[in-house]
C-alpha cells in the first residue's frame, strides 16, 4: 500500500479545524512521518496510525509547527516498545534541537531511535530518499523518494519460453538465460516518485524536488494577494506551488500548510486552477491520499 495520511495542515498557528503539520506516508513496508508538529500523536490516534507503523522520521526544519510533536512521538515509540529501529533525518544544524526534544522530559527509553542528520543535499545513503536545500530563514530541506525503474515480467512470455520457478530469478539477476533476454519476457516498469516540499521561497530546488512526481505535497501558505509577504518570510503562494507542479509535470498535487489568516480554503483551489489542470487536492486534516497507480508499462 502506498498512501499519504494527512495529520495536520495548519501553518504557524493551528485553528479549530487544522492541526499543526504532520504527514504520514505508507510506502510498502515503510512508514515515514514527515514534520510532526504539536498534536501529532493525537492525530495519529484519530487517523489509525500506530507508533509501530513508523520506520523513519523526516524533519524539514526546526520551526515549532514542524517539529514540536517530536517529544511525544519519540516517547510513544518507547511506550509502545516499537521493535524495529526508527531512523530520524533532520538538518544537521538542528542536531541540538533534535536532542533537546528527544529528551525533553523523563521517560523509560526502550526504542532504537537512530539519528541520521542531513549534512548536505543529495541522496541519503541506504535509502531511496533524497534531500535538497530550500530557501527559508533557517536551514531547511525538502525530501523526495525516487523508486528505481524496474521490469514487469509477462507470465505468458515466460511460459512460452519455458521459464518458471527459480529460473525467473536467475534470468532477472543475469539479464539472460538460455538465449532468452529480459526484453523478451518483460516490459519496463517506471519507478514512482513522491516529493515533500515545506517552508520555502521559490527556488531551483523546489522544481528539482517536484520533477516528475506522482504525488507532490507542497506548502501553499499564502494567497496571491500576499505574495510580497510570502517572499519576505520564505513561503509559497498557492499559485506559485501550482505553477511548479505544472512545469514539473506532477500527476497529483496536494496543497497544504495554510495560514490561519484565510477563512475559506476554496480560494487556494481557485488560484491554483489558473496554473495547474491536473489532479488537485486541498488538504484537510485526517484526509487519506493514495499515491497514483503506476503509469502503464511501456514496451
């Protein structure tokens, strides 16, 4: 299963209907918690996300609305005796903040939480994650997942060549078997991409993160009438986020991180629609958004 569970959609100040940030991505056997803001632990309960579902935590930066939920989440990992390691990624310059929140109060620590600070942009070793530096007053990274392209085996073609059982694995590993090549019995299977872009002004890395994403989650803190303020404080408008999605050929766009100054979220959709004609979602707390089905395999 690959889906995004939205735990919170507010900006600096939560509202009656919007919790601080929080986004949980189910990706096969992985569960990645992005930017756990204040109240995330309770939102997880409401959304049916267990502490044992978390395998990785990704923090874009250390402003409170993106990180003040860390103490509760980390303590819950120990309380529920999560049996597997949980790896935490965050800007290296915020290591002290992370450690303060990790040990904010006394608790009996049993969970294996492993710090993996992001020191530079690029691929994160041992993962399909990549981090890129964004433009914000403090060090901030966006993340994306890039699944390698693969092959989809064609059962009828395999049967026609008499290849079955362990021989299929041998063919995949070697690329050929008894005069049969992978091209004879399979077609390309494009890898999927997920991108997560929070607090940032418009910059090249916003486009780089969004490029070819099947699902893009991106901040749209401001409306166009406040574009000057957005630029000053390092944020995007809904129109800017939509233009990025259009140019990057995003398949499914999720706008989130809305300022409390706007009462009607429909206005964000109106502005985004002027620039993006693909699938558009205005995020709501506890919404579930599937990663789009794979594009058809190509011969």
